[in-house]
């Protein structure tokens, strides 16, 4: 493995540690030797307008989540990165509230500020950074803007691609929808047996096995015994709930027996 590949691997490990547990220490390690931006990492030298921040958050949320670090500038002449820090920070609650105006409620992100009053890494001493951590939740993708602005419209779908935030094209939309379908299917199949049975029983409770006799029918009322007759509901399942459970017990027994027999034959 070349030295550059080793460096990239080490830096990605630093980013993974920071993303999992954001702290002054993990951010310090991340900023020691930055190798560039990625689809899940974006550097900004200064705080930018709220709608532009929202656009980048949407792009990351629709891809795989990520982080935006404010206070790191890219030097165009050699594509290096300088952890210059921010000159000042506004209230992060106010910052978050303004950005949230453009975002759907299901999109979760966090805002963390870091001040290095003292640091083992001298280049960070006395510097301020703001980090936005974007959660990845494929159950709700694609995330769309909630509000229009000069930079974003409510019908736009943004995604991170080649370290930039762009309007999603056909192949990106197909990928987004595939990831959502896979997640929905996975969450459905992960339901416990008890949950499936509870839902089935609830469905059975919503339909009557019998229904009253038709109005005016001679079967509807027995005047001699003062009792009502009922008729079988034609829409009620032929197999009752208890019968279904009994059949499933029999099927499960057969599966268990087959597994035991297969193991004994090995």
C-alpha cells in the first residue's frame, strides 16, 4: 500500500471516530492531516447563508449522512487545507433554528462548537470551529426542502456527488428509492413473531364472523322466543384465527423435525 493510500485510510479512520464520538480530541486528530473533502465531509472557511447550509445538509442526508466543518479553508493553489478557525460564532440554537426552517422534521442534525484554548496541536490554539453532524435515515429519503429561497426550491432533491452538493439526476433518484425500499423491507421483516400475530389478531377483531339477519327477513326475528337470528358474514375468512394458529404450530413442528433429521444425517 502506498504512503498516500495509508494516509487516506488513517484519515478516514479519524473521521469515523470523530463522527461516532465528536469531541475536541477526535476533531483535533481529524484536522491534523486533512486529505480533502468527501461525500460525507464538507469544509467551509466561513459560515455561509442559512439556505446554502440547508442545501448541503439535504445533500448529505440523501446520500449517507456526514459532517460540515466550518473554519477550514481550501487553498486553491495546492488543494491543501488550512484550519484557520472562525473569527466569531453566533448562538448555535439560533443558528439551528434558522436552518431548520428549510428542512423537513424527519431530518435530524446536530450543531457542535469547539474552542481550542489550549491544544497539543499548536495550529489549533485559540481557534473556533462549528461542526454540523447530519444523521442518515434512509426510511425517509428523499428529503426535500420545506421552504423556497434563492438557492433551493421545495421540489428540489439534492445529493452529494463527487464532493459537491448537486440536484439529483435519474441515477441518483433510482439509488435513493432503492435504498428506501430496502430499508422499509428490512424493517418489516425484522418484526417479531409476536408482533405479526398481534396484528393478525387485530385484523380478525375488525370483521364480524356473523351479521344480523336482513331487515324484514322472517329469519331476522323469532317472535316466539324474542331472539334475533344471525347470518354468516360471507367476507369473514374461511379459516378462523385459532385454526390458523393451530396450522402454523403444525407447520413449525415439521420445520423443526426436518432440521433435526438433517443434522442427524450429517
